[in-house]
C-alpha cells in the first residue's frame, strides 16, 4: 500500500555502503496526524528505508528534528521478542519520493 507522510525525523540518518556500491539508509520518522488519533494521543513512528546512491548525497541533510515529507510503500516487519517470546511488529516504509526543507540561503 502506498502512503504519504510528513513528520519529524527522530534521529540522524544511518547509511552504509554495500558491496555493489549501492548506498542504503534508514531513519525513524514520527508522524502526529491531525486526522486520526488513537488511544492516548500517542504519535506513530515509522522506520524509513532508502535504496540507491541518491541517499548518500542527501543523508547529511536528514538530521534529528528536521521535517520531511515522503511517499513510499508501507510494509511491516515482524519478530519475536528475545526475552518474552511475544510477537512484535513495526511499520516500515520503503521510500519512493522525499521532500526536504530548502537549503539555507547564503548571504
């Protein structure tokens, strides 16, 4: 399912180079939607995944607190908690398009 989100980055981006010289990266995005509120007004967190060398060129602009907008494919990752064995999940978005804030103008 394709989604569009806008929110604040939760931490500086993480990136790495893999053997095929294809940069990959990920970060966490908090989205506090005005349209839908659930329970105790807790914001939703998403893990954003990026593929391709383009991420390496923009990674330094994606820092904690900056507001970004993305379009991507929503998926979920599932795992069992090591301590309790409880089934856990997290929302993951494979980013297709990204809007960053404008660069500051140099005087």
